[in-house]
């Protein structure tokens, strides 16, 4: 597993990170034992960065990670979690972008995870709380960073526009961007990623399959942005699939390898709930993609002209 450094921080991240929302019964209910086995399989495969949140299963993801990691030396993994939601006594995760809410969220996450420090703290989906994120959440996280309770400050969203404004107004170490820089959808966000690279702000990239369609292909019921894919997206994916097939390249392989060519991208956050999923994703990531495949996708206007292309050597841009 290739290792990269998250932006200008000294935090090492594996090329693939384990997205732990899937450990909280996101799509299919799993047992504690299966969740623990998945984490251990990921670690054994060289995946040392794990991303979770209190919101995932109202603490279930963090609790299961705590079970899985209690026998793993703390230096052997990097852990990211999120603030901006707190869990009520009724078990609901509700937005709370106050200083007190951030402190309570961090304390509760540390308790569930069984650790005393968090490597990366993301502000979780602050779409409706831009000013609070900058004026209250960020300063609180900056204090925690100075105290060593967290090592890096990030924000995680499904849009790049607000992250771009955060970049201009606060000293963020990293961002998590979901679904906006993918083989299917990338032209609008590339300038933002260029600015992140210039500033040394690392990107943890999630949603590389655009909610599934870049893994399943343009099949009936294929999902895009958490809903059934519209016809225009289905047609675009069919075109991508056809070109990949001519070069004997799997769609998922192309989807995984394409974004890694951008210098701002430090790790891909992939949701995985079984050891088999870990194997499948890492196999796809390692499969060869000829340069001619990328060039044909660009010539067909399926890859924008101003984005970097991977080389034919897997995992390297």
C-alpha cells in the first residue's frame, strides 16, 4: 500500500482509507464480529487510515471501531472522525455547531473509540452552518489542535464551493470532498483542487463511485447522488464503460485510479463492510490501465481537458 502525507501536515495516510459508515449497518446490517473482521482485514492489507463519525449509526461505527482497535497499537493507524452533530439521549444525531457541542462531540468520540487523541477532525456537512463553522467550530478545533487532542482540522462535504470559501478564510489542514471529483464528474472542482494543492491542504476523497453507478455500471436501478441515476448520467456511464471495455479495463478500476492523478488527492475513502470488499477494491486499484484508455476517454470528451491523467503505472499520477 502506497503511503502519502496529508497535505502539509506530518500525518501519513494510506492511499486507500477505510470509510467506516458501512460498519454502522448503512445498507446492510452486520454483526460486531463482521465489523471487527473488516477493520482487521483492512489493516492487514496496509490500509492504516480510518474515517468515521458520530452520525454513522448514532455512535455505532465509532463503538465498533473501538472494539476492533483496542488490541492495535495506536501508532499503527490514523483515525479521522467528525464534529457538528451530537447524539441525544434518544439516540438521534442532531446538528450542533456550538463550541460546547464540539467539545462534547470530541469527548464522546474519544470514549467510544477508546483513544485519547484524534488525528483528523472534520466539520461534518456544514452546508447550512457556514458562519458557525468558521466563527465557532473552527476556533474550537484550533484550540484542540494546539492542545494535541486533534492533529488536523478538516471539513467534509458533498460540495466544493463552500470548501473553497473555507480555504480562503481559515487555516484548514485538509478537506474531505465527496462525489465531486470523479471519473463521471470533475470539471467544475478541478480549480478548487489546484488551489488546495498550491496551499498544501490535503484532500481525502470520498464518493469516488458517485453513490454506486461507477461501480455497478449503467444497470437498472443504478444510483447516482443517492438516487436513481437520470438518463443523461446513465448514457455518460455507458460511454465510459464502452471505452474501458475496449481496453479491457473494469469501470471500477478506472473510477478508482482516475482521481489519484491529481496532486491534491492524498487518499481515497472507500466504504467497506466485509473483508471481501477490501480485497475487491484493492485488486481494482492495482489493475493496469493503459494510457490509451485515458486518452480515448479524453478524446471522447468524457474527461475534461484540464485535469491530470494517471500514467499507465497503477496508483501514480
